[in-house]
C-alpha cells in the first residue's frame, strides 16, 4: 500500500484518514485538522478508493474524510459503502467540491455518511464535522452534520402529517447544521431547556431517537431540503 501513513502516537485523539487525489488538497486538510485543539490527529492519507479501503481495513480510523466528485456520484457512493463495510465503526465526512444535488446528498446520508460539507465551509465547520462523525459509534448512529442553512425554510405542507410546528422545524433545521443545543438556543433566542424540549417533541413525533435520524428522515422524505442548507 502506498498511502501516506503517519507513525506518531495518536493516543485517545480522533484518528482521521484523508482521501483525495491531490497532495495539496490533502495537505490543506491536514493542516486545518492538526491545528485544532489537539483532539484530532491525521493518521494517514490515501490517493484513491483502493488505497483508502486497504488503509481503513488495516487501521479502522475514527473518521474518513473524502471529497465528493459530483460527476461520479455513483462511484462516490460505492466508495462510502466499501469503507463502511471494511471499517463499520468509522464516521465518514464528505466534502463537496461542486454543488451537490439534493438527491445525491440524500443518498449519501442514507448510506451512513455522518457529515456533508460544501467546499466553502469554514475550517471550524470541518473540525466540528470530524468531531461529530467521530461520535457516530457505529454505522447509522450519531448526528448528521450539514453545512449552515442559508435560511430556515418556510413551514411545508409535508410536515403536517408529523405535526411539527414552525418552531420545531426551525430547531430541526439548525440541528441539521450540527449546532449544539446551546448554539441553537442563542441563534433563535430560546432557553437551552426549551430547545431540548423541542428536540424531544420532534423525536417523539418522527419516531426517532436522535437528531441524526431525524435529519436523515426529513431529507429522505423531502420535506427538509438540502437546498435550504449551505
């Protein structure tokens, strides 16, 4: 295997594998992640799917970060599937170098991708996405992390069957960004306890147990559209 591999001791840090065909791009990501609060460590780099799968099989990284080539979305979804088959406890962060269609993003999330970011996302969002993905635990678990919404969508007719209020839809949209309860509370001027109550109501109405499941269901059923997220 010719994938770049780093030998430093990672301890309890989040171990990350970077997958991209361009050394400069990988180097930029490595610099961002390595300059975080010391809890993220780049375990190695892979240039393509073959190297990534072999590396993940041997090392079982906590998180795999790869780019989404929209012109080859079917191949990208195949890569995600293979990575999660050989390292099911790994979180997957996808960075879109081109604008992704709602359909392709929904398909990636349904396959177990933990985070989806566009290329304009800030370094802080990348680090937050990696941390979120590391908490996923096992395939399909954990929170989904999407880029920030351009605007909270208007209440949609499709949500009526679930009985979500406008405020609950607003909270769910912000949660889909990866914001914490405290950040959501600050953004819409609520008490943190109120945000927790709204989330509990959302989970109950949707029949899910986490914000990740709620986000994936909303996207899959197309009443929370990724076009509202950036």
